[in-house]
């Protein structure tokens, strides 16, 4: 019986790229069994040897960067300049893991006295299921794969069906760097393969994607008492205070809303502007958006790429229609581009409010609403009027005011005079429907381990 095929299309052109043999329940089970058998020996490999492998993986990324960027652009529709940016941005993230992993999992000696010694060790969870995302497959994938491997886990890695070729590149480079094939297994397929993966004996699930899929994953593993991390979506707000530089804030936030064609979990999705500078801000925002070039994603000057998943065009169409029906003012865009491919232009609304889906539900596209507010209290109330809590920001010249406001906002990451930013040194986490658990920082390395308590009494 022949295996099912995963068909891959270029979202910018609609053209077929590849057909790959997909996994099925039997092959997923076989890979899980092999990973389980290989994990104990991998856990015993000295950390220095594991670090050397990741260093070689990093070198492979550098050496093959143009090939990797071209594949990324072809299968997710990301403009080539932004594909290169993702790969170059991965390098300092890998450097962080290389520098911090050993210290993060070093034994902690917490007490010694009266003949008793107490210590904490960090032992690997075991076999990790990683169901990854397509929008930043190198960032999101390596946030899990690299610390999971460095801490001694085996990984069953299912890249998104929209970024499978990239997932295979990542796997190939890690294998070439010395990671055993059974320790890191790449699973090819869509939701049925993810479901088969969750049915295996696993010790942790690390998922990045939509809230709806995250809920299904949580339900699938409920009652199994395993580590669960869900990095989900957001409806990320920013407030521009009356004292802010309207032009600088507008230029920064236009990029924060539209970069990667708005397909980032931390994209700016709602903007609240003090009435004193609202009109000036909107003018500068629109002028900035007008400079964002659309077109051939292989052209280094192209800024707006394709919508990776065709069904998302329907979501954007519905949000536009809902906003217009409820009285919003459309300044640009608002209608999907003519084919071939999945295209939607930058779309900016004012006169929006929280009755509109545009201000309530994740857009995940180049669509933004700008709402006028009377002051800090109204802004904070509206920023918190959401079921999500991933990121939030404030633009102001007053640091004390920014700290006060951001301390009142329910979000895992907060920004002052910046946006759409991730640092490997800081934990990435969410509140509410934005997920549970975290990646990055030393905490994100320890997330792939469990603490083991040692009570050691000397016989003397």
C-alpha cells in the first residue's frame, strides 16, 4: 500500500513545489519507538559534545543560508530579504543556547551541614513531541529543538505542513552536525500526523500555533500528566501617549503591524492613540505603509509577501466586511489581491471600536485598526479587554509612566518605545488564551528538564 503524499504549493504563485511521502500512524509509532530507545544513550552524551554539534549546526546554517532562504520564501511566501533576516537572526539565538545551556542545567548544591548534603539536578524529560509553526520556522523550531537536544531529550519534530521543506532542512543539518537520526525524527504530514504523534508515549508536548489547535492538543493529552507548552496567538495592543513622537511611533508601529505580512504572533494588532496626536499619527502611519512594496517575493526590495495559508484570506475578508458594516473608516487596502497566489495588501482602519472583530480576534495578516482614546485609563482598559495576553506596548517619552502603565497590562512581554521584538535572554510566554509555558531564557532551557531532589546523608 502506497504512502499518502503531502503536496506543497508556493503561496505567492499558487504553483506546486513538491510532493513528499507523508507519515502515517504506523511510521509515527515506529519513529516514536526508535526515539524512546535512543534517548537514554543520548542523555549520557557529554554536554560538551552536544554543544559542539549545535556549533556545527550553526556553521551549516551560515554555509547554506542562501539555499535555506530560497526554500523558506518558496514554501511560506516570505519576502526573500525577510527570509534572510530570519536566518541571520537565528545565529545570536543559537549563540545564547550555546553560552547558557550548560549553566542552566548544572547541578545546584543548596545545603551542606550536619552530615546532610542537598542538591538539585536537572534531568531530561525524555521524548519530546514538537509540533511547530510555519511563520518563523527557524526561530520557532530551534526554540524547542536546540534546548531539548542539549538537555538530553529525543525529539519527534513535526514541522508545519506549510513549512515542511524547511523542517527537513533543519533536521538534515542537525543530523549532519552529529545528532543521531533516531534522536531527532522529522514527521511529514498535516493534522492527522500530529494526532498520531500525540497518541504516542511522550513526555512533553511543545506546540506553537493557533489557539483552536492548542485547545485540541491540550484535550488530546489531558489526564496524561505530561509537560505541556502551548505558544498560541495574540491580539497585541500598543498605546501611543500624548507626549510621544507621533512620526517615530507611527514608523515603528507600521513595521510592527506589517512585517512578515502581519503573520507573527507578536505583530501589533491593535493601536490606541491619544486624541491629542491621533490625526498626526495616522498621517505618518499611512505614509509609512505606502512605502511598503508588494510584488515578487524573490525581489530583495519587496516588503509585503504572500498570505501563507489560503483560508486566512477568508478571515481577513470577514474582518474587513465586519469593520465596514460597523462604521470603520478604511484608508487603504481592504480587498484581497488578484491571483495567482494568496495576497492581501496593507489595510488600515480608523474609527474602530471593540464591537468589531478587527479589534477582538487575531487577524494574522496586514490589517490594523487605530482607535482614538482620551487618556491612559481608557487605553489600559481597552488593552486589557481581550482574551489574549501575549505582548503589549506603550510609546511615550516618560519612562515612569510607561512602567506604570505596562505593569497594569496583562501580557507575557511588554515594550516601551518598541514592538514586535523577541530576545533569547527573556522568557517568551503568554497570558490567557495566548498559551501556557514558555520558551527562551534560562527558564526556557530548564523547561525541557525536571528537577530531581537529592538528599545525601554521610555515613559518618
